[in-house]
């Protein structure tokens, strides 16, 4: 029964986040806020809402390992699985934006800050505020970037006739589904962990993080279908920054987090390797099957070490 509850709750969590993203974009467009601002503040960060809801719920219940593992796992899956699939099926990618020159720092900086913070095995409230400051600096960076970079990520259907009542109802549904789904995801995942006699870290690392990475996968696949596969790269970079800054920051402020560095050593190594692999791909513009194979090999090693 716990598996059924987990699946239903994860579905509710993802659909709730989707409602919030789309209706927030609709409100922004109604008030003539630029596509760039919408994309910068809602698309990348919006797809991180499931991770944020799940980690904050876990943090509030004192399940620190599950909260941190969700972020670590999400970063790994975002880079290796999502971008691996995008690069594998994309026919050709020639981004107008110089991703290495403009965005490479945001691939590695959150990881470096994260490692500096966890050396004592804890992420305290002060660390949480520092993470939120990092998010603010990322937003400032985005606002100073070219406005054309993110325009293609906005769904044209959102510009249709605006209806306040419908929008507010859908927003309310979105928040209800997201918060309620997060609660049941954490509770059912905890029960599954106990029944399988595995740690909360493993459940957070795989079961929850894989599920909460689905919005990023959906956004990237939609972009791929529309011939804008390169947008998936920016979405993943932004989502990973949001995972560290918003998700860990808010969770740590809510309740200080702890992490067993020795037990998590290999997973943290994989997360670092995935980030460096993405950096290598950006530097050499390997937005093709070669880049896909590179990332999918790291994913395979991650899965093999954890389950075999």
C-alpha cells in the first residue's frame, strides 16, 4: 500500500508544481512582465518545487538525510539522466548563447559552496541563509543576461484570455497538491525504507529524487520536441542552482540538516563527477551523442554501485 501512496503522492506533487508554474506565468504575462523575467524566476526554479516541497517536509519531520539526499540525487539525475536523454535524441544543437563563458561558474560554484558547508557534517541556519543569498546572486546574474535566452521556454497558450477566478483556483489546487503530495511522499518513502531495511538516505537519493526530477525531464523533452533542445541545458543549470540554494537553504533554515559524510562519500563523488562532466561538455560543445554517452556512463556507474 505504501508504494501506491508514494506513486499517487508523487503524481500529485508534480502536477501541483505544474499548476503553480503555469498559472504564475499567466499572471506575470497579464501584467506585461517580460518573458525573460518569467523564465528566469519561474521556469528553472519552478521545476524545483517538487524537490523543495519534499525536502522541506522531510526537514520539518527531522529526516535530514532524506532532505539532503533528495538534492544530491536530483542534481545527479538532472545532469546524467535528463541531459543524457536530451543529447541522445537531439538532432543538432547550436546554442546562440555561449553557455561555457556565461554559465559554467554556476555549474561548479554551488557544488563548491555545498562541500565547504558540509565539512562539519551539518548545514545550519546560517548556511541556509548563505544558500538563499546565492540564489539572489544567481537571479541578479540572470537579469543581466540576454533577454532572448529564455523566451522560448514560455508556453504560448499562457497568453490567452486571462481569468482571475480560474487562475486563483488552479493556483490553490497547485499548492494543495504540492504540499499534500510532499507530505505523503515523505511518509510513504519512510515506510518503504523501513520495510526494505534501507536507509532514508537511499530512499531520498533514488526514490524521491528520481520522481522530483520528472518536471525537469518533461520540460527538456518538450523543448526537444519543439526543436529547442538547447533550452534544456539552461533549465538544468538553473534547476541545480535552485536545488542547492532554494531547496537546501529553505530546508536548513526550517531545521538544521546533518549528513553522514563517510556513508555518502561515493554519491557525493558522483555528483561532483557529473558536474565536472557537464562543465567539460559545455567547454567542448559536446551537445550530441558523445556527450550523452559520457553522462549515461556516469549514471550507470551510479546505479551499479548503489544496487549491485
